[in-house]
C-alpha cells in the first residue's frame, strides 16, 4: 500500500501541467495555449485521424462549406493511411501532430514521450512535405514530459476553448452544435473528432452532422472560420505569442 505513494507522487509531478486543460483556467491564464486568437476568427480543428471510414466524409463537407481546418493526426494512423494524410494537405487543410498513439498519460515516461513524438513528427512531416508546427496531446493532458518533447521538436502546443463532446455515446448533431456554441467566442478554437478511433463507435457521425450548423453559427456572428495557421497565434516557428481576445457569444440558430 505505502509503495504506491512514491509512484503516485512521481506521476502527479509529471502531470502537474495538465491543470491547464481546464477550459476556464487556460483561457484566463494561458490564452495562447488555449488557442485564443484573433477576435474575428474561429479555428476549426479535428483530432485522432486520419481514418478512411470517416475522414473523407469530413473533407467532402468542408469542401462544400468552403472551409479549411487543422487536423491533429496520430502518427500511427498517418503511417497506416499515408495517402489519406497526404489528401488532407492536397485539399488545403493544415496537418498537425496529436502524438503517435492515443495513450493515457497516467504512467509518465519522458523517454517514451520523446521517442513517440519524434516518430509522429517524421510521419506527419512526410505527409505534409514540410515540418509540422502545431501539437495537441491526447486528451489535452500536457505532462511535463510531453511539453518538453514538443519544444525540442519545434512544436507549438495548442489545446482548445470549445468542444462538442462528440465522443459521447449519447452525442447527436444537435447536442454537439449546442455544446460548441455554449463556449465559443470570437478568437476561439473548436475541437471536434473526425474519427471514433478513441471514442464510442460511430460517434464521428454526430460531429459530421453538426459541422454545417457550427460553421453557419460562426458566420452568422460575423466570424471567419479556418485553420490555426490563420488564427493570429503567431503563425510561423518564430511566433510563440499568447494572444488574448474576447468576443460575443454565438447563439445556435435553428
């Protein structure tokens, strides 16, 4: 029993920075980390792909909406489906790093974090034909090991300010849209998932169904929708500025 204490203490030390995943805290204290950018813009991001069963549907809907987004892909998925990873880029989207696998960080391993992130950066870079810039850790849990590994890889960590909780078994297009709208402000970053790789089977359909309404809500509020690269977060590798912005809430239109 007592042997557990040192292990727990070590884990907490590594996971300490994870408190930044709390939306309210990170918006106030770490706006750049939260993805708070230009007040007239909303960054649209997707996690966990690419997935040949679902990602192409999102690409088609985004094409129809005239919207480009940032896809945080898992290295293992990009390696498994390299043509689809390249298709993301070919169709004008931004490809970013979500790690190698969707592992939980409860047993921290800085050595493993560094190794896996390096592998993911290589695979994503090959798909994009350029070095990736953005990084988002699985579950939004930013351990000290992942933070350090990302910085060594030249990656800028960005989380989110609004999400749709689209991974839930009871998620519907209406619930995803309403959940996003409740927290969305000008300058915000939206998190959705283009696959059920790490969530309830078939849950991606709720996000897909909500997507046109979310974009319509943003545009109705006078907000442009696009990738993180157009979000006013500093853009290139030299930029690491934290941008604080506020804006009007977005109401869900019927």
